[in-house]
C-alpha cells in the first residue's frame, strides 16, 4: 500500500481529506498536524501524527515512508517540504503558486523520477486547467486566438444577499481581499499595454453576465502579463485576468482605497482605546463642526444617503466599538474591523464563480466562446472554496497513485497530460464547466 501524507488539517483541507478517506482502497492516509487535536476532532478515524516542518530532522524522518506529500501548510512553509521531497524522491502536491526557490528544485525532482505539481487548487488551479483545455482546442483547430479574459470570485450564495448590502463576506484569506490590487495593474487590450494605478482600480470595472446567476462586476488583477508565457499567448491582442464581485461592491470598497485605509506600509500604535469611528477619522481633515460621516461623504464626493454610505455604515466603520488591537497597519486594522461583520455564520453559504471568454478568428470570421463554473457551498465547513481547492488536489493525488498521471519535475497543470484527466474527474464530482458559443450573428 502506498502512503499519502497530508500536512495540515485546517479549514482548506476538509474536502481534500474527506475525499481521500473515501477513496483510500489502494493507499494509506496519514495526516500531519502541529496540533493533532484539530485533526482528531474532524477526522476521528484517520491516522494522525504530530508534525512540525520546522523541526527538520524529525520531519524528514516522518516523511521518508511517503509516496506522495500534499502540503496544506502556509505558503511560506512549502519550501522546506519541497526540499525534503526532492531529496528523498517523493512526489508533492500543493495549491499554492510556484516560487522561484521551488522551481529551482525541478532538476532534483526530475532526476528522482517524481513530480512536484503546484498551483493545483481553484485559482491557481482550476482556472489554468479549464482555460488551457479550450485554448489548446482553439489552437489545434488552426484558429487564431485574439483575446482571452478570465475572472474568478469567492462570494456569498445568492440566498443571503438580502441581509447584506455588500452581498459579500470573507470566504478565504481576508488579508488578500484587503490588499487586492495594491501596486500597479498590468494587462493587454487590443494590442496595447494598459496600466491601472491602484487609486483608480475599483473605478474601472467590467460587467459580466452568467446565465441563470445574473450580473457581476469584475476588477483587474495585478499582473495579467505573466500569463503570456504560462498560457503560451505571446502575440495575443487582449489578455485580462480579474476578480468578480456583486454589482456595487467596487464603488463602496473604493472608499477605503481613497482615504488610505488599505495601506499596509506603516504601523499605527496606541490602538488600545481607539474605536472604529476614530480609526476612520484619522484619515479625514480636522473639523470640529462636522460629523465623521459628513467629512467622509464630502471627501469622497458622495451623498450622505447614498448606497455607498449605507454600505459603510452597515459594515460598522462608524461604530464606537473598540478595534481590539494593540497596533497594526491601516490594512490590518481594516481587516480586523471587517472580520466582525464579514465572517460567515452558521446560516450562510459561499459561492464560487469562474468565467472565461475566448475570442478567435475562424476563416477570418470573429468567433467567441464563453465558459463558466458556479459552485455553491453546503455549509461553513463544506464551503465552495474548500471544495474547489480540495477536490483538484484529491483527484490528482488519486491519479498519481494509480499512475494515470506521469510527469516529473516541478509542474503546473497547464499541460494536457495533467489537466485532461483531472478535469474529467472533477466533472464527475459536480465541478463542471458550461460552455456556449456567444459569437455575434
């Protein structure tokens, strides 16, 4: 029997481990967790060991019997796992982005005849595979690809939107949400390089319609240009990657950007007695005669009774509630405040939406394909996010154990021998894309 080690039993690992436990007819599952009680409560029938990757000698000894290691640890801890796996000749999987340091280990993995497949989650992961399947099909048919746009969003399921004017709560890493778009956004549009400075990002949105699910708005991700090589799209006229939100989200979120509340470059001290309301006031001019609400509305040039002001009031930024931190950057403080209202409760479910658009020339005629995936979460544990991150890792692990994926070195799932069998398996588990010809008639 082969051994699969899953490192980390946190929220994102739930669906992955449940899938592997259900499929473990030809392999054993060992869960490594720094705090074993977390895993024991969730998976009482599993084999669980105390594991700390920073205790290198012990970790190496524990992993030497593994045939496959799936790292669900924080991204900064993947490198020591990869070093051990490359040295011992153990295949590895993770949902995180490939780092330059891990990429340098590719010859070592290859020389041992094993692989390290990274970016095998939702985004990155399912986005790569679903896009490449259609991109490769268009190219292999001899057509000329002219544009590719892709958006993904982690949102609230539609049944919860009435009680939440933002129609949003955190479904993954809150810090990434607060810092989204910081820096310079880069993409290609109609053959021209385009840049959006951070302070303008949430004012430049695109409206996207998903059949049966309605309208969404999308804002650009930081750097679409790096996917020219990843997707082999050099020479394409338009390449744009973005994030989906419900309509109206971006205009309200832009308020935080404009006042500087998403800044992560300096630290505020002495927060023990600071309230939400006082935090917002630190960014506004001094005027003893005007309320903080009025000062903010004037600064943003929006009405006191505007939808944006209503959303800001609902999120609690004008409350006299203590922040609850000793110190932090503005972005960290904002994240802490938002968590109080944007954390999923027992009655709420999340929603994953992914959308692709492909423009190409067929016999000099402009053609278009749109493809989308929508996944609804079941509850707080079996979230759509956990499902779409965990299942790709799970089915890939099973395929590797069955020798149905044969690759070596450090890989991402943009090659057919990986994405074809994985997408086929995922569709049988409900993660299925719907594709339609949207060419103008």
